């Protein structure tokens, strides 16, 4: 069967009856079986997918199929699906089955998407390599000795390897865009509050955002449009109308900013800088205005992000206590040992590290010094970003400072690993939309993502610009 890259290609073949949904699902199931060594899927919903495919073939014959008919999609293992297991790739949720579906899952199913399985990730979405999973590391399909990025590494690998047409991830500080860059896929984080978080297992509630991976900007836009919009189960969701990419006129010449300190950063690889500068020159040649700007708060981004997200994680993960649901230690003998042993044995090292960090910054005597100051700095970042968008339409940067690194690369100092998010956290701190676009290659042959972000709720305009850019 054809290696489909876009839903439009699938739907064209479904329409002319050269394939059926049943055949499509069987092909993906076979590919998943053949690529088990990638460790992308934690569970394959083979029975569900086959049953939905059969129903969809009948719907297609009667002309009643939804706009996502033929879209075979995987979901990150922190997005719940009724009567299916979900673990956030953690031992502490081992065997847990969800009683309800996330809003995004319901909206995908309403438009006749086929959910084929749940995808591996860093435990509780904490990590930038997908090595912090209780179920083993995910491999990059472009080089199996390298990481796919994280935390949504399984989602990126599944799309890059052709194990599903698209996938869902979550992005707290770059967890969609960084793996998209490492695997040569499109990864999109909408504005905070654009897509409901109802049914997303929380890491840091004021940062988390669900978004799609795909091999085309058209599929990214379609999935975004289906999932976005108000939801009575999440009062942080915007009620602003969701614009379609098709309603946005062809973009004219844009004013694009890039942060001078990003391009001059000591953390950036020479090839990444070279390819970024080449794209800047191409944008200028196409008639866009591209200017370097100073953003004096850049050095504070990563510290602010980790202070605030670990604080929120400390609070959110308090519910996993060995009492209510999930893992309970067999060695516990009273209430105190149930709490201590269940959490000690159930959580992995990275999650425990972040819980401890978060508990520390929220503790008496340190709250104002760390958490309070970080919140004030976040507000300054937001204000400076809003000011920037008065003069510019878009912000450009490389997505990551380098390409995918080896799985066995030793990272004894966790603070160095946290610098993986150096170019992506801005969008989460400011709550703005951002997309990683596979537009370049490193001299080592691996892909490089280029990142564009726009003002809050300007998703359709951002996606329309990227569509024009990649087809130009």
C-alpha cells in the first residue's frame, strides 16, 4: 500500500475505491508490528480500529462520513480514552483504565478519525528525550541509536515512521515541537486555552497544551480546527471563534522578528545557526521584513519555566498516593508506608526530582524568593511579547539548538538536559501558538526544525503563512 503523507491523499483513494478503511487499518497494524523495536506504542487498539474501520467503510458508501474519515491517529499516553488504559508512561498508573474520554478524543471520533493506539512518552510528560518512560526509551526512526525527543517522542516517532497518519502530543515547554524537529515532522502547539485540556493528565496546568503531529501543514490545520474551541469541562478554554486556515487570505509580506541572543547563543550548533541564517535570507528575498530584536529576558526563560512547572507538578502529582487509584506498594503496612513506598516505587527518577524541586520552591521561606519572583518574571515576558507583536507579525527561531542526540549520551547534570527547551519555552510562558516546520537538514543528515510563533489566538494566520512558505 502507498505510504500516505496527507489525509487528502487517503480520502482521494477512498473515494475512488482503490482502498478501504479496513485495508488502511490493516496496513498500519502491520507496520506497527514490524516496527515494535521503535517502542513507540505502549498499546495498540487493534480490535477498536478494525471495528471503526468497518463502520466507516459503510458510512463512506452512504456519504455520511466525517471530515477526518481515513485519518488513522495515535494518542499520547497522557490523554484519556474511555474504557482504555492510560498510564502517562508511569508505573504509578499501571493498569488504570479511564472512565471517560478527553474532549479532544471525543471531537476526533465525532469526525470519524480512527484511534489506533496509545503512544509512549516521558513519564508524566517530563523530559526532552523520551528516555524517562517506565516502559523504556523510544527510538528515532531516522537513526535508531538516537532519541526522538520528548516528552512526546512516541507521537513523533509514530508519524515519522508511518505507523499512523497523525498523532496527538502535549506541549508544556516544547514537548511537541522539539520531537518534531528531531524526527522531521510538523509539530504544532496552539495558544494556551485554545484546545481543551479536559482529559489530559496534568503536568503543569498553566502551561500544558494538546497539539498535533503530522507530515503536512494541511493536516495540522484540520486537526487543530476539529479539536479547538470552547468546552464546558475546561473553564480556561477561550470562547473566541476558531478560524479555518481556508478563511484566511493569502498572506502578504510579513514583519518577522528573531531574537539576536538566540542566533548568538553559545548553545547553538554551527549548522543550526547556518541553516537558520539561510532561512532568514530566503525570507528577506521573498520580500518579508526580518529584523533582529533584543529580548532582555531570554536568560530567565528556562529558570522561570522550571520553577513554575515543577511547582505545579508538585501540586498536581500529590493525587497519586497509593490510596485512591493506581499503583500501591506490596511492602506497605500502614498509612504512612503506603504513601511513602507507593510514591517512591511508583514514580521514576525524573518525576521525583521535579516533585522535590517544586515542593522546595513552594515551601515556607522560599515561596517569595523563587515562585513569587518567577510569576512576576512570567508576567514581564508576557508584556514584552505583547509589545513585540505590535510591531511584528511573527517570531522566528530554530526549534532546537542541535539535532537528535544519541540514546546512550550520558547526562549526569540534569540542568544541562533542561537547556533542550531553551528555544521553545517562550511560547509556553507567553501562551502563544508556535509550530516546528521541517525545513532544513544538518550536515549529519538529520532534520532540523524551524520554529515560527504568532500572537495569541492567531493560529489560522500562522498556519496559513507556514502553508505558503513550504509550498513556495
